[in-house]
C-alpha cells in the first residue's frame, strides 16, 4: 500500500518511509557487476500525512468519533502529544471500564496500528464496527490494514458499504481506490481516486496516491502530471515532498527525485530526507554525492540505524571496506533485530573475507 511521508509529526499514526523495492545485492562486497548502481536500502514504508495527522487511508478523529469518556479524551490528548504508551494505557482503561464503548476500541486500534501491532489493531477496529457499524474512522482504518494484507475484496466491500452512507468522504474513496488497484481493477481504482480529488482538490496526498496507481499501470505521463500538481499543492510540507520524490524514484527519474528532495531538505533537514536524497543520487551514479548525504545523515542523527547501514553500503561500493564494516556494525548495535540485520551480518562477513580480517 502506497504511503505518504510524515516526518516526526506529533500524534499521528505514521510509520516512516515509502513502499519501494529494496535492493538486496552487495555491490562491491559481493562480487556484483561494478557498473550497477551501488546498493542502499529503500526507506521503510511511509505514512501519509493527512490534515489531522493521520496517514492516507487512516483517520484519527471525525464526525462520528467524538467521545464523552474522560479516559478516551485523556488518551487522545496523549496521542496528539506523541505519548503513544500513555495513550494506549488510557484507551485500555476505557475499554476495561466499558467493553461496549466503540470509540475506545477505535482509538486502541489506532495506537496498535501506529506501533505496528497489526493483528491487535485489526481486532480493535472490527470490534468498534461491531458496536457501532457507522463508525467511519474504524472502517477507513480497517480497510487500510486489509489493503496492506492483500485482502482487497474485503477492503473494497467495506469501503463501498461506507461510501453508500457517506459518498462525500474523500478518505473512503481513496481507500476504495487502493483496494480496487490491488485487485487489478485499474479503471475502477482511477474512478475512485478521481472522485477523492474532486472532493478534496487541494489535498496532495490523494494526488500522490493516485500517481502511484497510474505508475503501476504503466501510465507514466499521467502519473507525472499528478506528481507535479502534488508538488505544487504540497507547498513547504517536507513530508509530502518526500513522497513525491520517492514516486519519481520509482519512475527512475532520479534527477527530479533529487530536485524535489532539495526542496524538502530546505524545509526540514533531517536524516531521513538525506538518506532518500542519497539513494536517488545513487540512481544518478553519483557515489560521492550519495556518500556525503549518508555521512551527513549519520552526523545529524547518530542513532539512526538506517543512516549507518546506507553509509556502510556506499563506503563498500567505494572500496572502503574497513569503514564500511564499522558502519554495518553500528547498524547492528542500534537495530540487532532490524530489517537489514541479516544483510548487514552477511556483508560484514564478506567484507572481512575480502580484506583479510577476522
């Protein structure tokens, strides 16, 4: 499921990164053809930045979510303040006090969603809908989870049912588009995305999501048209600009990817954006530029595991195996169970063998 970036937004359901293919070859340390672009990890799945701080397809509050529970209100305040643990504790108390309180189940699902506990999030959203079938936010968020799980038919059915009650909801139309796109109904998906854009024409998230659908269906020119408009509507939103840039990366337009990320970095110079820009510079075969980006990312955020992993890859591609090993080891220290942990261990072993180290 395509995601839009939200960079350190307080109180969101965001999971950083974008849904891009991960390059797994080892370039200089693995005997790969030296002419291929050096390998760095793709960013993790990204979250859409919505007007209320939620990712696309996700909603935090809305017309049917207001609550009269003090515990739920306390949880919402904690969530918006970035205190996910405090929010979860408050919602759990609310559910314990009143197991039939639909909004408490919805918000408990939301924090589980945010922290990656997908099974519990789905369970909570479903319970909220059992108690209150018209709770649009739960339907929207559940559909997003279903799309991510490849359950496109169920997601589409859920959204069509919700749209019948509220045809003016852009979020419902977007999730319907995602579900239809996933099941291969390109025309139906395009219709849903266009309806969402008609309802919220200035929302860049819908345009980026639609562009991703068009790109997957080999409609590059149409995708670029939407991305240009999304970039314009994004104004100074670094998160949305990052998502636009990574769509260009997917289209292999690395030059535009870098240009858009230049704008994003000018608004918010953080390690994540430096990593994205370095990755696009690798696509331009600019190893020196990419290495500088990754070094800057590590300097800005020494505890960013992905920055160390990316720098290690670039250093290895430049033949600096000793320095590369140090960066991969830094990654393993910070994220021993991270998504690149096994790859880092393998790269270290290969690099040590090549350099004659034990």
